[in-house]
C-alpha cells in the first residue's frame, strides 16, 4: 500500500506543480467568462453616431411611413438613422442609382434603400451598403420596411394604423422551471449552465485520460518503467497512476466548484442590493449541479483512464498512440454530440438508455440531471453500472498493462492481446 501511495504522491505533485495546471485551473473559468462577456458586449453594442441613409422610392409616398418605423435611438438619445434625401419616381432611375452608389462608395452615405414599385405585392426591397455583415443594422431596416409595407396594405383597405409597433407588440413568455424543491424562473441561464457542465465533463475526461496514457508511454519509452516494475507490481503501478491523475482532476473540480459557489452567492447578494424587495438575480447554481458532475467524473475517469493506460502500454511511439486512442476519443465525442437528445426529451427511452450505458453515462446522466432530474433509482443504477463496468475494465486493462509495459516494437495484434489476457 505504501508503494501505491508513493506513486499517487509522485503523479499528483508532478501534475499540480506544472504551469499548465495552474493556467488551466485559473484560466478556463476566466476565459469562459471573458468570452461570454465580450460576445455579449459586441452583440449589444450600438454605433455612436447616426447612420446616413437615402431612399430611392419607386412606389411613391413610402418614405414617410418608413421614417415612422425607424424609431431606434442611440445611447445619446439621437436617432439611429438619419435620412439624407428621398427620390420619388425618378425620371432617370439609372442615373439616380449610380449617383447614390457613388455617394456610398465615397463614404458620403452609409447606404441607400431601393423601394420597388411592386413591394406591396412581395417584390424585394434592396439595401445598398458597404458593410453587408452589419446584421443589427440590416435587421432594423428590414423590420421597418416590413412594418411600413403592412401599414400601407392596411391603409389601402381602409384600415388606418398610426403606430404598427404598438398594435403588433409581442408579449414576453416567462419560463418557470418546476422541481421538487419548488419553482424558479429560467431566463436561459439554465441552458448556459448545462452546456458549461457538459463541455467541462467532456474536456476533462478527455484531457485527463490522455494525460494518463501519455504518462504510461513516457515511462515506457524512457525505460523508467523497467526500474519501477522491478520494485512494484505492475497492477499497483497502474492503480497509483490512475489514482494520482484522478486526484489532480478532482482538485481542479473542487476549485471550480468553490469558485462557482462564490460567484453564485455574489450574484444573489448583488441582486438583493440593487433590487431591494424585487428578489435576487436568477443566478443560482444548485448543489446537485456541483456534486453530481464530480461524482460521475470520478466514475467516468476511472473507466476511461484504465482504458487509456492499457492503450498507452500497448504502443511504443506517439504515432501509434494517436491511432489506438482515436476510438475512445470518438466515443467521448459521441456523448457530447448526443446531448440534444437529452435536452429535448430527457425521459424518453433512448435518453434513459444512453444515460445508463456505462461509456456514456458519465456525461449524459449528468446532462439529464441538469435538464430534468430523473428518479433517484436511475441515478444510482447508472452509477452502479458504471462502477461495475469500471471494475471489469480495470481487471482487463491491468493484464494488458502488466505485459504491455515491457513489450517494445510493433503494435500488438488482436490475437496477441487475447494471449496477453490469458497470461497468469
């Protein structure tokens, strides 16, 4: 037991003292929050000065209603769009279009809208601009054109509407999630949290599995394993490696969980401070979302790490390692790809089967728990199946590892692997 502990201690201290561990532990949360904040800021950012546009109106009388619909304001209170000029039923349409195109090209205009004569019958309006990727501007102009066309059609039928936005104003739908512990409003933060947890499980299982197999390969290629095998049984060496790397992964999870708890508490406190009497901000991480991922990570890690360790002992080069570990990587990737099935129907027969299958349960059962918590017996059964499978896989991997770490040269065939399993 002391020798196993020495292997665990060495693997653990070697990993946690590296710059990569520190950067990933601190950097992953900061990077995720930073990317989310930057994306939100860029998505909601508006220009600081009005956009100069012109209208080439072939229909006639369309521009006044269009201006009524272009009601968006800049942060400083000025109109977002400034109409420079309007041309109704130009005698020389080609010259007018060429002149406006030149002004856009010379930065005198940000764009001009061409309203065709048949727009009320469904003919397309055309917006000429230098930047065709400014979807916020294109969406605002598109909505204004739609509303102006609807008002014009209603007016032609004797129905007069002063402000279409007031008539067609949408009603927001609030979503309240019902659980055994009560009800809570979900404004989309649940989906973000679910995706974050699933992505975290997928990445950590893959990364720490690869770390285990590379550790085995490194000691095998440097012949250090020959010295270790002379003083400790290979099965104990395998167990020490797996437990040591597992401790590293669990340490990282605990740090992330503690940070998430602090952020959750901070969000609730800030909500109470800035909205007294209105309730805290809906930023809360349930305890189950912190405990279950850690539990299933441990079960899934031992399952995949034992397989990765066996693969590492079978090969003698990085090139061979890339080939033999690809099937395991694809299995993990498939678990992440199958996430939408759980999201749409968490209690369907397929979702239940996937969450009980041992090679997908470490990710997909956690997915079901975060979407809609299943009966406790299914969670326990999933964990039990995963643990039982892990015990069997470790026994098989230990036999392969015992022989493979001292075998060099070509990669073993399937027949040779079977022969290794029969060795006593």
